[in-house]
C-alpha cells in the first residue's frame, strides 16, 4: 500500500474516531424524533359511509379516489346511516365516518375521543308523499304540516339511519303522537319501491341531493315533496336543524322542477374521526373535503363548505389548519409521503441542530488532540531519557541506543500534512538530545 493511501486512511480513521460520538448522538436524536413524531402514516384507513346508492356512499367513492392519489387505501364500510356510523366509530370498527347533526344529541357516552374534520354539507329532510293519498286529506293534494300525516303509512327509515330519532324530535315539537301514524322502518330501496307501488303513502329521507333515490323521486309524476313553511321556527326550536330552500328550477331548469321555491329543514353532516387516527391522514382527509365539497350545490354556493363544525365535537387541529390555509406548499410540489415527512420533522430537525451545534464544537479539538497525541507522547520518553542521563543512572552509549530506537519508531508515525511541522519538530529535538549525548 502506497504512503499516500496510508496517510489518507489514517486521516479518515482519525476523523471518524473524533466525530464518532457526535454522529452517534445525532443519529440517536433523529431516531427518537422519528419515533416520537411517527411521521409515516398507515397505508389503510376505514370510512363508515351509508346504504348503497346513498349520498354517503357516493361521497365515500370520491374520498377513496382522492386518497388513492396519495397512496392511501380508503376502505369503505357500508352501514345503515348516521347513527350506525357513530356506533362504528365508538366501537373502533371504523376510523372515520359521516355523522348527521343531532345524531349524538341523546348519546350519554363520552365522545371526547372523536374529532371533527368540519361540516361538509347539509342534508335536508325529504318527505315525499303520494299525491293521491294527500288528496284524501286536502283537496289541493299538498301537505304542509306533519299533523296532516295522521293515519298515513309513513316510512321513517331504519334505526341506524338516524331518521327515526329526527322524526321523533319533529313530532315532539308538533305535539304529534307517533301512534296516530302507521310508521314503518324499511331501508331506502324497499321503501321507495313501496311508495311507487302504493304500499306506502309517504317516505322520509335525510340525505344530500346527490342521493339517486332523492333525484329520482323529485322527477317522478304523482310524487310530491312536502314543504316546511315553518322551517325558520324549526331551526330555533331544534339547534341541530338549519332552514334551507330548494330553489325553483334547480332540479330541472327546462322542466321547471320544482315549480316554486320549497322550504325545507336540514341537518348538517360532519366528518368525524377517531382521536387515534394518524395526524397525517387527518390532514389528507381534510384536504379531500376541499375538493369533494367545495363546489356549489343545490343548497350552497361555491366554497361555502367545508367549514368549521358547530357541533359538539372539537375540531381537529389538522382540519382547522386546512380550512385556514388550504393545501400546504410542500404538498403542491412533492409527493405526499415526502412532504409529510419534511413537514412533521422540520421542527424536530431544528431542535436537533440547536442541540448538536454546541456538541459539534467538541469534534475539531478532539480530532486535533488525537493526531497530536501521536507526537507528544514521545516527548515524555525523551524527557525521561534526559533525566536518567543527568542523574547518572544510565550510560551515554545505552541512551544513544534507546534514542536510535526511538527515532526509528518516530519515523513511522503518520500524521496529516497540517500537523507535519510538529512531527519534524520532534525529530529535531531527538537529534538535539543525540548531539548532547555525543558531546558527553
């Protein structure tokens, strides 16, 4: 091996040995920060949606596509509706779910482990009824109050949908005894078939207008949508309700459907998440709400949703940040995984650098001490040799032999060029002692 390569390897060894503790501390701090921050989210998450062909199911598909673009698999969990979603979240069988306002009004279980990702859209109460059944009650064939439903066959949805609880609240404020109605709790599809076939007189849905059932019934001859002229009063009596209006012609401009503005009452749907869902996934879901629910709809203008939830659930910090600032800058130019890693680690990296900067000042002196110690340790032997000669404890001839051996070993010392002057100074000092012994 040539001397130049040996010099290089020795310098690298000294550098590694001197900076080794510094590197070990840096790696340990990085590992601790990575473990503590857990910047890498799971690749799979579950979303409780609703019945097939419902608005929840449609939105679930859109969320799945949005998250798939970032490499996250969104598993859709069908359910009966809002109340069932809340139960799935509580039992840990779903990570995220759509929940209507008012679904948790009568819950006694502590929900502090659930976080809101914002209010997404309104779900009007769609009360569809057969016109021929209504003509038996009023000559105009139009129903305007819940009291007119007495003795009619009304389907209020399955228990898991949350509609039965909602209807119970509406009947309470109207002092309407449920026993005076012939209530049933069928799912949406069989209930719609029963309404069209005449087995039911009315059905009640609480759904976004994206529901296929809602859009179909709005355009079905002989089926009418009940208006709630007292929708403002309902919102004052029941805090989870909002007055909305279905504008004239919004369903079909050419066919002028509906023929006049329809006053409705609506709940606001919130996207709830378990508190132990990874923050990066909460951020990604919050960003998906902007694209899925940010457009104009039948009951809202563009960018009116999503918005901070007014429900009983705390707003997740990730959702608050997304609603305030939108998509982070890094995620506009980097893949989600890399952007998320940088965003979650940059603060920790700043702290680590602040800790390592003082420690880094130790490495250069340690390196210098390690290199110079190869030279300086020979000065101790050289001084010992001189002291033995001055004390008369050794013969000059024997000391010259020791000095020759020392000089031979010193010639094999390898130091970086920046420290070569100290090596040559040692060799000069050895030569001075030799001259001194020779003169004696």
